[in-house]
C-alpha cells in the first residue's frame, strides 16, 4: 500500500481520470481533423502520435490504477519484462504481412 | 563474512514463509493470469496487424482494400454520419468505470462497506453500459452487412478480426461484470468485513483495469489507425 493519505490518493485518482479523458479527446480530435481536412495526406505521423499517446494511457492505467508504481522493483520487473517479447512480435509480423502483400502483388492474386 | 551473511538473508527471504515481492498470493496469481491474458490479446492484435499489412491500403476504388474506420464506425443509437462519436462514448464509459473501481478498492482499505458498495455499483453499471453499447454496435454493423465472411466497407478480414477481437474483449467485460456483481453481493452480506480485509475487491480491480488497458489497444487498432 502506498504512503499517500486518504485525501491525496482520492485526488490522484481523479487527476489520472482527467489525464486519460484528455488524451482520448486529443486522439479523437486528431483522427477527425485528419479525416475532415487532410484525408489525402499520409497517416504515418498521426499513427506514431497514436502509439505514443496509447503507451501513455497504458502507463497511467498500470502505474496508478493497477498500483504497479507502488510495488517493489523486482515485482515490477517480473511483470513488465515478458512484454519485451511483444516488441519483437509486432515488428516481425508486420514485416511478414508486408512481404505477403508484395508476394500477392508480384503474382497478381489480389483480385 | 559479509558474503555469508547476505547469502543467509537471501536464503531466508526465498525459503518460504515470506513474500519477497511483498504482494499476497492471490494478487500475484491475478497478475500472472493477466500477463498470460496479455499474450492472448497480443496474439490476436498482432495477427490483426499482420493480416492488415498484407492487404492494400484504403482506396475508394478498390473494394478489397482495408476499410476506413471513419466510414465503418459512423453511427450510434439515433444518429448517423458522426464518425467515432459512439466509440468515444464507450471509451469514456470504460475509463469512468475503471475510476469508480479504484475508488471501491480505496474504500475497501478503510473497511468502509457503504463506500465499497456505492463505487462497486457504479462500476457494474459502467460495465453494463459498455457491453450493451457493444451489442448495439454489433447489431448495427451486422445490419449493414458486415459479418465474419463479408464486409461492404472493404476487405472481409476486417469484419472477421473485428468480431473476433471486440468479441473476446466484450467477453472479458461480461465476465468482469458478473464477478463484480458477485463481489457486490458478498460485500453486502458482510463477508469481507468478517474476513477482516477487502483483498477480493483489489484482485477484481486488477482484472477490471486490465480490461480497460486492453481496450486502449483495441481502440488504437480498429478505430484510430
């Protein structure tokens, strides 16, 4: 359990709620601005922004709501370390998907 | 000498009867379950990424290209042509029900039964609203002709993956609502007061926040990208 007082921890929860709501609004606003005013421009920059903002939301949910920030360090490491595999997983399978697309285009089997 | 002392300490710490992580058995098992569940969801979302990147990018003229989420998700109960509005409502519902869950856990620490009941009731309500919203969205999309094997908006694998992944997430939310309702009844009956702690609420809290965490990534994959 954290050393925060009852009032402090209450206030902190509502602050994190505000941050999560704000980040969600920013994401939706960015998506809608892109859709309404600049649909023809590539979405690469926007997608990078979405990944960063989602990682921020995940950080706040895990550290504050799931209380991970207040656990002992070995506990935090044993929970987070397995997720390193996912970085490999995402890169490897997106790469594979792209290759798959180029094969389909090469053999002209898209339609 | 010093080395000998530290080995004894380490041995004592890991030889049973003590929790090296200072986390109770039940909570650590919930964490380990959630790690394994993360890999299940990650497997589904990574397949989504692989299949999506093997399809042509969104293109109005190609009916087999990947659909634009702004075209697919543009309706809610009683309104049309409003992209992403309904899913924003669903996301806020889930965030708010996560917040009320934390408040229930906090009141549990102070053995405040009335407080736990109040915040748990709001959490269950939030979960129910989310599941019902998802049911509405599914019904709407099925009426539009999107099923696991057909999709009027573009590549049919979009529909298949959408129903698989949001369905698996919705299943988790439904299980969470059932478990939270059970804990609400137990709290009402004073079981946790007699037990002397509200750890059950903490464990369910971990599960509920995990469901919220997964939604962040489902939302990212289907509605934002």
